[in-house]
């Protein structure tokens, strides 16, 4: 049985208990992070913890641990679940209090973490890519905060699944923002383009690494606004996330993207990403 972490203790998953008055349960009042683990190493842990800091500050929840304390908790949890390749999920809610919209005083945040197996990108997706659909981005205006209030994202993703896609690519005020659970890239005339950071999209850790790898390897890459028309005319479209890495989109709104197969830029970037992973050495300290 998997081992989880809850409020200072490691325990079997089936033994974990959280109050129904927890504000995460009542209001979705909390934030989270998902950190990939490769060969027992927490991938880009410093960047993930910096984003956790930003999310906690954005929703005004007290940071319950230092980065060094987080690192110790997560390493122990990974070891207790067998090491190897895992997806580590951690969540911090405001804590337990009587139901009231106002922030309660003098409560401790609820801290939970768990691990799940991390599966590589399926061979069929590597060969053929995936389908996506564009939908209106009807979420709130603080999408740069990684909160657990994901119902709008869930509804958009399900709408995409119902339409035969695997992801919803979102459009707000005439500009493409991101996927319901991913960041977005397009390739046009040899240039890799991703929407600029701001309150309408999550600053993805994998997104940032892709841009770093492009710069380090002499690939043309920039941040720029993308219109739905520009996206429809792209040579390649990619989605990125911590658990899926880089996914090629080969059909958009039932039309082929480029050749209708994963393109050469995606193949090169995937190779660079895998090389970076294989050479990655987790920092000894935060």
C-alpha cells in the first residue's frame, strides 16, 4: 500500500484522515504542486518550491515549511514508496475551521503529500501525436497561482474529451493562453513560440526548461501572443507538463497540424529534454 504524508506523519494511504471542515474540502481553499521524480531524484525541485511560494503568497496561506524541510519530507516520501520514477503531489490548504468565507485566525495549514507511478509518454503518442480542441477560457483571472480549485479546468478538459480530443487549448480575449492542464507551444517558420507569462496562465516548470534548452542549443524561441488563427496555421503544436513532458498535437479542431504527424522540432526538443533528464543531478541543497 502506498505511503502518504499528512501533517507531520508518514502513514499508509488508507489511514490518512482529513476533517470535513478543512477549507480545502469546503472551499477548495489551497494550493498544490506536482514534482516528477526520475531515478529517485526530485526534478527541478528548487523551481517547484519557488512556484509553491508564489502560490501560497498569492492566496495568503502561511508557508508551513522551509525549502530544506520540504526537501527532507519529499525525499523520505519518495524513498518510502520505492524510489525510481514517480509523480509527487503535495497540497497545502488553509486548514480546519468553521465554515465562513472570511479567513479564520490562528489555524494551522493542512499539509498532504503522496506519490504515484510516473509512466513514460506512450509509444502511440510519440508516433502519432494527440488531438486537441480550442475552447473559450472561462476560468478566473489568477491562473498563475496553482490552486486546488480546478473545477473550471476539469469541465473544459472533459468538454475536450467529449469532442474527441485529449486536451482543451484555451482562448481568452482573442489570444491563446494554455491548455486546461498544460502549457502551450507552437512552431512557425522554424521559430518556437509560447504565450508570455502573466495572470492568465501557469508559469510551467517544464515550459521554462524547454525555453532554456532552446536557448542553450541555438534554437529560435521567443514568448509572444498567439491568436487562434496563428495557432491553426502552425507547423507544429506542443503541450507541456511535469508529468507528460512534451506532447505533440497533430490534430486541432479536427484539422491536421502541419503534416499531421509529430514534427522535426518536437523530435529534436524531446531528444534534448531526455538528454537533460539523463544527465540531471539533483542539487545537494536548496
